[in-house]
């Protein structure tokens, strides 16, 4: 019994010691758990704060994204408007180019027609000048024949007068008068005109056409030249007198003239620039 009581006491002491050890052991673990819990709570609070900051940033980024989307939509609208304006401008440019091309074609056709009409006009003027020249030549030939007949008649009368009697002073005077009258009949007139006015060089012009074989020259006329039908002018080139011509016909743009005898215009050609001297 004593041994059992002793054993029980020893067991009770050991149990008490074990309980004390367990108490202190569990208390240390509890403190560790408390510290871990506090650290976990602090970490949770920090994480919560970071989450709130992240949520704020996400909200701000969402607003910025919405603003950027609105700006992108506005930019797309402006781009579409600019594209529409560019398309309209391209159509306008294409239409303008087409109109310009048509206008150039019309101008080319008008220039061709004007050139053809000018050529026809020059040919017509040359034909008229040729016809006028032929008519004048015919008149001159008739005049020459008349003068030849008059000259022959005058010679016969003079020969008959010399054969009949000597010529007295009065008869010489009469013969002089007759000769003077014959001179009038031949077309010669005494130099009773007024003094010749000083020559003046007019404006420059160009040769529209020239035919030395037919004795015809056509000048590009203008009112400033002061040309008139029937006037005789001298052609000047490089301060050298080329010869005289007589104007036969004047239009608004051309002047047709005859090349007078003794005038050589072989060096002149169509397009040459000359001056006129009255």
C-alpha cells in the first residue's frame, strides 16, 4: 500500500510537472500565434490599402480610357470629314482638269481656224492684188499703145511741117507749145508742185507675203502705220533703203502694195521686220 501510495504521488508530481511544462509551452506558442496574427492583420491592412490605391488607379485609368475613346471617336469623325472633303476636292480637280483640257483643245482648234483663215485671207489678198496688178498692166499696155499711136501721129505731122516750109521763130514757139502739149498727151507734167516735205520713218511692221515675180508685197498693217491706198513709201531695213512700193489696197490687218520698177526686194522674205518711210 505504501508503495502504491508512493507511486501515485510520484505520478501526480510528474503529472503536475508535465502540466506546468505544457502550460508554459502552450503560452509561448500562443504568443507566437498572436504575433503572427498581428503581422497578418498588418499585412492585410497594407494589402487593403494597396487594393484601394489600385482601385483608384483603375478608376482613373477607366476615366482616361473613356476620354481617349471619345477623343478617338472625334478624331475618326474629323478624319472621315477630311476624307470626304479630299474626295470632293479630287472630283473638283478632275473636273477642272477636264475643263482645262477641253479649253486647250478649243483654243487649239480656234488657233488652227485663225491660221487657216489668215492663210485664206493672205491668198485672197494675193489673188486680189494679182487681179488688180493684171488690170493695171492691161491699162498700162493700152496707155502705151495710145501713146505710141500719138507719138507716130506727131512724128508724121512734124515731118510734114518740115517738108512744107522752114520753121520761124513764132512757129518754133508754136512747135514748142505743140511739143509741150504732146508732152502732156504722153503723160508728162511740168514740175509745178510744192517743195517735197522731209521724209519721216514710221513704225516697224512685218512682211506677211511677198512675190517678186509678180511684183506684189503684202505687209501686216495697223492704224499706227498710217498707210493709205495710192501712197508711195520706201522700205527701210537695218537703216538701209531697199526700194519703193505703192500701196494699192489697205485693210484692217493687211496692206497690199506693188513693187515699183527699180526696186529689188530679193533679200526680203515672209516674217522679216521692216520700217516704212513716207
